[in-house]
C-alpha cells in the first residue's frame, strides 16, 4: 500500500493522512498535542472506529509527553484531563472509549514509579493498540473466507478499509481477503451520503487493490438486489451492543432492511473492541448529530435553499434481527447474539 492512515514517528509526533482531502490530495498532518488529535477526530481528518481508537491511544501517549508533571501522580492528573478531552471528540464509536480506558488502565500500573517509565509505557501501549489492530483485521478477513462464494457480488457501505483502521480494514478486509484468496469478487460501493466515504475513500482504496467495483447511489442497493443479484452485504460497525444491535454509518439500517426483504445475507465485520458488552441494546447507543452544512453543501456548493431545517445523524442502529452474522477476529458469531457474542469475552 502506498499510503498509511496513522503512524507514530519516533520524535514524538503522530502523523495522519488527511481523509478530508482524499482522493484528490494526499496530505499528511503532524500532531504533537493531544488536543489537536481530539480536533482531528472531531473534524474527520481521521475517521472509522478502529482508526479513531488508534488515534486516541496516540493522543494519550502525546499527553504523557506534554505533561510538565514532576512525578507520576502529577502526570496522571494530566492524563485524566486528556482522557476527558479525547472522549468528547465523537460519541458513537466505542473504540475511542475502549482505547482511552485501555491506556488509563495500563498507566495506572503501580509499578510505574517514575515519569520516564510512565511515558515509555504510554508510547509502547499506544503502539501496541495500533499494531494489534492491523493483525486483528487480517485474522478477521481470514475468518470470513468461508462466507464468500467463489464468484460474488457484494454491497459495501461507507469506508471500512485501511483508512478506517490502522491497516487492512474490517468489512473491506473481508473483501480484500477474498480477492487475495483468488475469489472473483465484485463490489457495489455505496457512495455514502453525506460525506461520501464510499465514493471518495472506498473507491480510492479498491482501485489501488485492483478489486473490481462500481460506485452506486445509496438508494440503488434495492435495485441491484432485485435486478442483478447480490450475494451478500458487508458493513463495519461503530458500536455493537451485547444483543447484536449495530450502530454504523447512516443508511446501514436501510440497506439491512432491503437485504432482508430480498433474502440477501447481511454481515457485520468488526474487531471485538467494537463490541460494547456494557450496552445491552441499540437503544443505549448515543448517535452523533453532525453539522447541517454536511447536508446543505457539497464542497463549496450550496444545494438547498437558505434557512431550511436539517437533520444529520451520522449513524443509525440496525436491529440484530437483520444481521446474519458478526465477523470478528475471534470467529463468526450467529444469532442469538446475546449468547454468541458473550462467548468472545469469557
Ligand atoms: O463517520 P465515520 O466515517 O467515522 O463512520 C465510519 C463508519 O461508520 C464505519 O463503517 C465504521 O466506523 C467501521 S470502520 C472499520
């Protein structure tokens, strides 16, 4: 791959590709302040649940380097402030909270008694979160191979590739693994209004991978299922409740209902860090409302009349009854999800 999503540079700098500029400009931004990392998450320089988690981990590592605390107790006070700031960046992707909590738990270790050691542990833990994500996604892709026919047409929503993770991708990783295994897979790429993660980012990634694809309007999925045949849908997740209800990019619910109506299997692919066993159902998942300009404008062009009301939920919740299976690095879970997902956490 000729690009990367996020990396830690050894001089204490976090480097991210600016996803707002893709596919036409490939620009990398450097960050040395955790507050800038929180802003980058909010403004979607970096996006996609696992990538947001990795960014939060590195944000916490930066906070440990930035702290002027003279002992570990003082640095831990600054880390708690950084954790609050990062948690407020975006509300839905649970990987953000998971990564911040994992960093705090590691840095709470009473054996870390000096500031240099604490900082070293922070950087090492953030690097581990990132490295594990890449390995997890490859495993997830392998676990899905039996679900993908030798010749298959798949519908994919949003962007779940390398750009949404540290490497390889989740739902796009399923497609990539099938392609690499020699399967003849063809992808219908939902453009994914309003921010066009499908049309801009997934198309860019699939083009470079050499996977055959066609970008379609979000509303065209039912048309393709009825007229040309679709073998399965595969999407990522921002948060999966303990009962399998899945929060993902707005429009996922519509796609799942149309898939159900047409008898098309609907797969969710996500690392187990996206499963929130503390949330019993989708009703407990906070859905982010994003700025109205994402709806009223396409770039600098205002589409709508002045002074109108806009609703812009960034995600929706697909009820578990529409999900055929949840593919993770620990295996494939089938309904009833309350039981099958719980088995991943024993
Ligand atoms: O608003 P975004 O672009 O962060 O939303 C991303 C998605 O909804 C993805 O499908 C999800 O995070 C999974 S990414 C592997």
